[in-house]
């Protein structure tokens, strides 16, 4: 089954927004402007990140949570946070897996490439890369950092769903 990244991104976005929508509605009723709503959402995202970090059994500096060799491979802190989330979820994956001329953020269960996309990503380059990886037989899921931060459980859920669909 071909996974279309736009569908997955849309589902993740919808889950994140569904959780925050009651707050948006309340803020709007109170007469707040768009900037106040955006600020409230940013605070919500930051709070979700802190909640995830505090749920760890032994909260400590992010760098100390991971194997140093893995830390050296990471392109960002969010990649390391997601590394820990995947590890905790029991999903089998390889971190920073090299495939041809590219390096996948995560290769999940040998067929699913999960990429965490920050603001530095360029759509044209990502599209070329994804085309190559799909031609090699991989499925590609791109998760924008804002979705991962605001709704991390949904990202894990989507990966499990993709794996379940692959087995069919």
C-alpha cells in the first residue's frame, strides 16, 4: 500500500487541531485576536513537549538520555526526542539509516522511512529524495516538527497503522 505523505500529514494535523480546538473556540469567544490564538497554541505545543519529557522515568538533560554515538548522528534535538519515543513504544527501527546517496532519519520495520521535517526542509529536494526512496521499495512518511511536538502520540499511532496496513 502506497502511503501518501499528504494524507498522513493531514491526519496528524487534524488530531493535533482537534485536541486544541476547544481552547481556540474559548479564546475566540473571549474576543482574543489571531496573535493571541497563535500564542496560546505555541504555549500548548511547548507544554506538550514538557509533558512528554516529564513522563520519562528519569528526566535528565536530553543529551544524557541517549547513547553518545546516536546523539552524534542526530541532526536535531527533535530527532533525538522522537528516537526515545520510538524506542519506548517498542517499534523496531534503525536510526539514521543510509540508503544509496541518502540518510533516512528512521527506517521502521525495514520498509517505512520516517522523516522529521523542520523549517529547513526544501520541498523540491525532499520530493526528489522521496521519489528515489519509493523507487527502491520504501514507503516514506514526513512528519512536520510542529505536529510531532503538538501530538506525539498521533505520530506513533500513524507508524503503527502503516505497519499494520503493510502486513495485509
